[in-house]
């Protein structure tokens, strides 16, 4: 398996303390204006995807679908995560460039 640069950057941003993960924390970061990019797992439920997309659209935060719950969670040292928010503009731009 080749290394995934997006997941590597997620791990680095977690170590730097620039990630919020889980629905509640992501929602809080987006509403507070601290999120620069939200990544949503491809295997999240349709209702969850719609809720996060609508929230991000309203607060004008870019979002992308990437990976699955297990890969997002493993990248940041958790069991699984449906969504993660990057709270650092540099990390967010680097990941957007890769996507």
C-alpha cells in the first residue's frame, strides 16, 4: 500500500493541534468560524452528509468527500471519524491542493 499524502497531512495537523473531529466538534468549529476545510467520509450516511454539507454551505466553509470512516479515524489516531475540520489555513490549502 502506497502512503496517502492527504492522510499523512491529517496526522501532522492532528499532532499540531489543528484538527477538530466528530460531528459535534466539527459543527462547533464551523459555526465559530475556525474551520478552513471539512473532510467528510464517503461512507457516512446520506443524512449526515446532507447535514454537514448544508452547514458548511451556510457558513461558507469548503468541504470535500474523502476516504472512509476508518481511514480518517486512523489518520488522526482514533477508531473512526465521519468528519474532520482543519482549523489551520496552511494545512487546509495543502490538502485542497492534493484533492
